[in-house]
C-alpha cells in the first residue's frame, strides 16, 4: 500500500468512525446526554468528549509544533484513568458535569476533527504514528459500544421506558436446535496472529492443553432462563457462588436486568421500548453470577476462554458477549507498553472475568474471536449471554 493510499484510508476511516459516534447520539434529547444513573454508566456527552480528548492528547499535542488545545481544562474533565497524563474528575462525578455543555463538546469534536484531518494529510503524519492512530480508532469503537450500552441503561431506568430509536434492529433471530459439539483433549494454540490490529492483551499466541470438552452450538434463550427462574433458581443457594449468593440477597435479584413482571407476564426493556419477552431470543443482560448459577442448575458449566476460542469456528457468535469461566490474566510474555498507552489493558488484570464474542452493540468490523473483553462479575448492563459447556 502506497503512502498516499494509506493516508486516504486513515482519513476515510477516521471520518466514518467519528461520524458514527455522533449518529449513535442523534436520537437523544439534550437531557439524556448528562445522566449518570450508576458509577459504571458514563453520560453520553462524556464519551463524546473523552474519545476526542484521546486524539488531541496522544496524537495532536505531541506531533504538531505549537499546537493550541481547544480548552486546557478538558484534560481534567475527559481523562478517564491515565495516571501518566495527570489529575482527572473521578468517575462517580461525571454526571455532575453540567459544563462543558453538549454544544461545547460538539464544538470540541469539530475543532479536533479539523485538526486531525489536516494532520493526517500533512508530512507530519508518518509510520511511527500509525499504531497509535489505529489504537485511537479502535478506542472510539469501544466507546461506541459503551455509548449504546449506557444509553440503554439511562433510558431503561426512566419510568417512562422511552424508545431510543424505533427503526433500530435488536436480535430477533429464532434459535435453532441446540446440540453439543465435542472436542478431544490435546494441545491447542490461542491468541492473535497476523498483521492486522489487535489489542495488546490478545498477544502473544501460545499453546494450551485442554481436556475433552463439549460446548453448545447455541446461546441460552430467554425461555430456558425463564425455566430457571420459575423453578426458584434465584432462591436456591446451591447453584450460586458465595459472592453471587450475597449479590442475590443484597439486591433482591429475581430476573435479568430490564425484565419486568407486568400484568401477569414478563416484559423486557429494549432499545425499541418495553416489549413482551420472546422465549426464543438469546438471553441478554445477565452477570457472571447468574450465568454460573444457570449453568450449575443445568448440571453444566461455562467454557474457559481457551475452549471458547478453539470452538468458535464451529458455531455462530457475535449476538451476545459470552461469559467464560476464566479470570482476566496476562498471556505468557505479555508486556505493558511504555507511557500512558501501557495503562490501556494491563492495569485491569485483576478481579475481572473474560467475555468472548461480541453483541448487537459491537461496531461492524470490531469483532475477533481472539478479542478479550473483561468485566467484574456483578455487572449486568453489558449485552451479555450464556453458552454452556461440560
């Protein structure tokens, strides 16, 4: 690929990805941009500002002589967790930021986008910056998924259950007959290989030994999980981890997130509003505790992330982020990058559980079967589901 072609490719991708973030927010009212119902959910306007801050801080400021920042205070407002870059607003206070306004943030995006477009087509752009630019684009795509996830939580906890976007398509495919796929014990290889982009936590490729195992070709459905609920699954401690059982009692948990029992039937908040549960749809919005309890009730288990990756060529994936039974730990030979970029993944390799796959909220082209997503065991707000193994 020639330098000119590479430049055009980056210019086009940058423009498309940045535009898509704003398209996700287009159906929102101004008030929706500011809400932060829980610490895990960030206001939509913060996502728009943070992803812009990333490009300004890590690409424009270090590489353009005498670059003038849009607003010097924005580093404090939109820095997420980069200790290397300085102090920041604590996460719990993001919803208290009535200023900068939504209008200010869109002006900020316009300013940085214009500077980035000029930079990408200038002689200041070189190969040494490509990997950081690629990280920035993938970082924005991660936040596009979080935008949809957070918007759903914000609207789904509004007592009016407002529709986000009438024409949005949520997963409605009917699940085919479920069967178990068998794999023989042996030595397999997992981890990313190739020349395309991946995150550092997907490196390096390495061998793993697996015993005989079986894994389902289908995700668990709403109907199957409803059976678990109706047989007092949330009341039987035998199926739950100790910490999970504490979570059930403390939260008086009785169903997945967004499920509501109304007039004698289960309803489900979707991005299309409140709808009756479709028993054939893949289950969504359950945490690791619930996934593990359901697997125990079925006298099965969750797959490890190595089992999932080896088996992923033999089933369809991408409808839900799928809980695995693997702790989020570094692969052999993992090394953190120097500077702020080194804070991207490695610092979170504790008290987190790996999810694999993707979901309807995952941007097109942002899925890989080596992608290692990770979340704490108690969170439900991501588009999570269950695939059983034994």
